[in-house]
C-alpha cells in the first residue's frame, strides 16, 4: 500500500498524473487500507522488547523518553512490527514534497509539510536502545537513557539529554547532540555535513579524533581545529568513557559544559 501511494506521488512529480487524478487514486488506496495506520496508535508488546528502531524516510519525527511506557507507542502516519526483540516503526508518507491533492467538493488529501497530522510522535521507555535510520526529514530525540545508534543519510537529527553511549554515522545533513558521556564506547563518523556535540557537566570521556579532509574542533585550551591528520587525543574529566571521531569530509565540533 505504501509503495502504491509513493508511485502516485512520483507520477504527479513527473507530470504523468494531474493533482485531481492523484487525489482520486489516493482516496481509493485509503478506502482499501483497513484499518487505517493513522487511526490507531501502535503499542509495543512489552515482553521481549529490548530496542526500538525508527525509520524516517521523510517528514517530522519526535521521539520522547517516557518511563510510564513499557515498550513504545507511536502516533501518526506509520506502520509498526516486531522483529525479534526489536520494535520497528516505519514512517509512511510525511514530508514528500508537501503536496496537497484535492478536487472541488471532495475531501483534500494532504501529504507532507509541517503539520501535526504528518508528524510521527513516539513515546518509548527511556532505558531501551534506540536505533535510528534517517533518510531525510527532521528527527528529534529527547530523554533517552539507553544507547542510541543513528545512521543519517540526509536531513536533520537532534538528540537532547542522552545518558548512554552514542553511535552516529552521518553521510550528509546535520546532527546536534547534547548529553552526558561517562561510560562505554561512543563513535562519530562524519562523511559530510556537520556534527555538533555538547557534553554536559559530569562527562568523563577520552576523545580520539582523526580526519581525512574534514575538520574536527575539540573544545579545550589547546588549538585543536584541524583539517587532515590525526589522531589527536583529549581527555575530559577522568576519561572513563571513550569517544572516537572520524571526519572524512565533514565538520565535527565538541563543546563541554565546565
């Protein structure tokens, strides 16, 4: 069903379908879809769930840590399934160019843009592991205490108040993250784009950075901005955790709250 709707959007973009024809076909797909994925929030069965994976193709996704939730609850246009011990939440059609299809006297069918109906809100137990697959769009994460893994192809990702190791692989786009690192091994790989990391007071981490043609700037009393070369090592606090930074052609900056 999702593939069929994407095909309709693509035909409008290429001029093969008029907006009126697209509206008619999209309405037909909605009638066929029962039950509607947007009508009922998906609730993760708490038994055996160890991680939540969110796939964001387009649009806006908000992920919040909520200790009252055993697994995860998602609201908005999405599909959810359990894959072993992981709950997988796939975004549907938010953000596909901000199209609005409609016919006079009929209900309009809107896809994309910055409206609440196109946003996916996920509430998950903050202690679970979070896996992000961001292909485009705007994703924000707040209050997750478990490990966070993010593979960002494009778009924007913001992570606030993290408390466990992070593993970020940025192909392009922008990542901003703030939180505390004091245990475990974290990694930041930046092929292109920019990463801004703000470490809260109490962080204890040994940072090792290297670049190819990228830039890394570590916040301390020494001039650490560099293009090419490395590795360069800095210790924040007692250095209990580790953070490896590899900037190929991107820009990585680390700031500390002292």
